[in-house]
């Protein structure tokens, strides 16, 4: 009878570690591609960091508290360091599509005002390189902190907790914009976790992953709208308050509609209580496992831990 990753904690550990290593390599590659397309580099950089954070949440219960906290803080700091660049890019896209003459005029004034505090290309590239170096350091820390064997039950529990956080944030998003942002972030991480586990040992988890992805795929546009509203508040400066209020009201009304639609569309995907989802995950994993195979090599041999 073939051995699966469910039974082989050493191979499971190796597989999960290589996933984190690959995410860190993608961060490094994005930083190195900044001269080709800075906008694309920032996008790929943040995407790779999201994958690394999702893996960290998946492995959380297997890590000592101090190392877990240090890893989480490092990845959070790296992500936030480019928050300003991301906000400016989003605001340009969203506010550039505003309808209504007065609203467009105010939106342009906000963007002009904000441009004075935007990061230069050189500053963004420096942050990318610094973040890549710091992410690389976390690879070594994770390798040292992980136990020699991983228990697949702890990974399924990591999925359960991420799902519970997403589910709770979805409920709170009815009244809280901050909760909506959290819902989207946790849902993204949940999709990544299910993808990783489906590839590792339980292909049937792909069905659940697709269900989550389909239900939350449009949340990004709504989050961009939310970020644009906050951007207006932060950079209104001396712009006429009447125009700012009108622009904010326009954005708020669109936000209300989109959040209501998103919560309705995702009701089915988040209907199960976390403990029931955990049971479903466990059943799928038991009946649908794949034999252990040698994990693919890391895509770049140039990656070095620092």
C-alpha cells in the first residue's frame, strides 16, 4: 500500500517548507524584475507575500510561539512597507473612473495633492529589495523552527481557523469596513491553503477551494473601492469640503451596494460552521490521498538564504 503524506510527517514537512521557500523565491524574483515593470513587480511581490503568509497561518500550530510571532511580524512589516505605493496605484485606477463632473474634479484634485507624497521609483525599488532580503531571512528561521515531522491534523486545523476568521469577518462586514477588508484577506489565504493541500495529498479539496474562490473572487474590486475612499480622506487637504463630501458619499453608496452583493453571493460558501468544515476536510483527506512523490525542485537555484 502506497504511503501518503498523511502518514509521512517528514515528507509533509519537506513539502510545506519547499512551498514557503518557493514563495520567498517569488518575492526575490519580483524585486529583481522591478526595472522591467515596476507596477507588475509590486503586484507579484505582494502576491508572493500573501502566499507566504497563508503558509505561515497553515503551519501556525506547529511553530513555537516566539518564532511564530517573529515570522508573522516580519512578513507583515514587509507587506506594509509598500502599502503607500499600492494605495497610490489603486487610487489612480478607481478615482480615474469616477463619473459626475464635480466628483471627477474633486478626484483629480485629490490625486494631484497625493502625488506630492508618493514614493519615487528608486524608493519603491529599495523597499522591494529590502523586503526580499528580510523575507529570505525568514526561510532559515522557519526551517529551524519547524519540528522534524508535521501532523496533517494540525494543517487541517490551520485551514479551519482561517475559514473561521473569514466567516466571522464576513458576518461583521455587514457593519464594518475593516471587517470586510479582513474577510477578503482571510478568504485569499484560505484559497491558497486549500490549493497547497490539494496539490500535496487531497485533490478533492480542489472542489472546496474553487467554491471559496468563486464566492470571493470579486472582493478585490470592492476592497480597492474602500482603499480609494480612505485615500480621499487622507489626501483631501485644503480641497473644498463640499466636493470632498460629495465624492465620499458617491464612493460610500457604491461600497454599500457591492458589500451587500458580495455577502449575499458568498452565503453558500460560508454556510458551514468551522467544526463541520473540519470534519469534511478530514473525511476528504482520508479517502483521497496521493502517494508520496519527490517534490519538484525550487524554480531558481540562485536563491540563497541570508
